[in-house]
């Protein structure tokens, strides 16, 4: 087929026209944001000069002028009911982390990447979303997965080495945890784009760590989300290490939140151990995304108190003094002190929360202590909806080998009985 020069020129002109319309639309959206907040677009996109912190490490609510807020970066304090519910999830999350570490030592889980010390980020990420919104977690975000309503045993299934992720992502609107770094950000952006095309009222929150910001997928996801003005919150849990590589060897940007402006989206920094501030920032971010303000990058400064996984020796790359420094910033003790000082938490309520946490721990012990019946043919059954000839051939070879093994075992048993 021959394409005429005129036809090709028309296509180029149409392409230029589409691009110009897209640019005009982005400019209009940017101007709308500027008018909405009464500040320059740059001041909106750049994070506040100081990270947002509402409750200090001692559990005291800071004065408004000391919280780090600025015009366009203002956050109302969450309600009492939300804070109490979040605190309960926080306590449950800590108990889950500690229980899972014990289950690994007992051989009932193959591996577990603990989020001990990061539970405030986990809980806030789950609680800021509506039921129909989507959460895309990392491998370290099991507490966030549970906080979205996934059964605890199902949430931990992947860590004992089963062939599946343990839960139905469509039922809970939670992506499956996986170890490849940053791929979940692309999945999140894809879901958000599909929702926008369908006109669905959905916000997507995509979680990642500081190490993920060095990956190409991070750039691609943020750039796509910004260009198509998608309702996505990119939530970076900056726990200071990409396994053993410190943040100072990953980036020299003023903060990871400053990376947002390069994509044309807003960025914000928040104390990742301050549950009150996390809820405030993420609640507002989700609200803005739902209203059409586009994507947002939130960096939460936190710390991984335990090793990367049970296979890691954290003492080889960080000093004990650094860990001790962050222990004083523990999100649970901070939140407990604050709620108690506000008259929202007493001994009876604390006991009920602790009892709930123990029930979840018991559920994990019992559920992960059950032996799983393994069918080797599952290796081939769930790769494609319609098995390929190669998979059918491999399945037949395995079936034949298993049959021969069973026959030999039966013969040996019969011989031994004579």
C-alpha cells in the first residue's frame, strides 16, 4: 500500500494539533490549581519548607505555626474517631510484625520483611482510601494490606512460599504484594488511567520505598500519571535504606518529595512516624486527587527498626546508635501518649485493643501452622488461561514421573511387607 505525501502531512498536522490541545489542557489545569489555592503553581508543587509534623515524638500536639504548614499546604486535624480507629490498627500492626518474625524463626514462614517502626505509614495509607479505591503495596506493606480488610492469614500466605498471592485483588481492591521493585507503580497508574477513561470515581494510592525512586519504573509511572492528570497518590516510605544502601548514596535531592516538581505534580514531606500528620496529609491528598487536582507525591520520613528481612544482618551497615535514636520516635508510644492526654484513650480501651491484637496474632499462628496440600500440577494450571503446547507437554512429563514414583513406592512397600 502506498501512502501519499499529502496523507502523511495530514497525519502529522493532526498529531501536532492533538499535542497542542493536550498542552493547552495542562496549562488550564495548572491555572485552575493556582486560582484554587491562591498561590503560584511552583509554590503548590514544591513541598512545604519543613516537613509536616503535628504531634511531636513526645506525644504533644504542636502549635499550628510549628507544624510546617504554609498557604496551599494546610491540613486539618483528623477527627477523634478516625484517630482511635487508626491507633487500634497501629497496635495490631505492631503485634503482627512481631508475630510474623517469630513464625519465620519457627519455620512456618519462609521470609518476612518487617515494617516494625513503619506501621503509622501502613495504617494511614489504608485508612485514607474509600472502599472502591485501589491500594498497590510493596512487599513490606502487609500491615497496610490487612488494614484494607484482607484476612491476616491470606495476607501472609505469600510469605510462606505458596504459589499464589493469598487473596483476590479485585475483591479488596488491593494489588498483590510482590518482590520486583517498583512494578506496582506502573500497575497503579494503569488502573487509574482505566478508571479515568471509564469515568469511575476512583483514587489509587501506590506505595514504594526510597530505593524505588532510583528505578526507571518510578520515572515512567510518575511521568505518565502527570501527563494524563491521573488521580494517583505516590506514597514513598523513606526508611533511609535501600536494603543496605543509605539514602545519601541514592539521591542528593533536597528531599524525595522535591522530585515531584520535575514531573509537574505536587510534592509533600511528612513525618512518617506521626500518625496524625500522615492521616491529615493523605486524607487531603486523596480528596484533591478525587476532585481532579491530578497526582501527588508524598514522602514520609520513617525508619525500618528491624533488618530488611530475616536473611539480612542490619548491623553490618548501620550503627546501633542510629537505631536507638529512632526508637525514641516510635509511632505507637507517640500516639498512645497523645490520645491519653486528650482523654480519648483509657486503660479499658487499651486492654480491648491489646486483646484484639492478640486475637489476630493467634489467628496467624493457627492459620500458618496448617500444612498445605500441594498439587505439583499447579505449576502449569495457572500460567495462562489456555495452556500452551509446551506447558501441556511439561505437565504430561511430570504426571508420568509422579506416577512412576508412586508405582515404585507401592512396590517397595509391598516387598517390605512380605
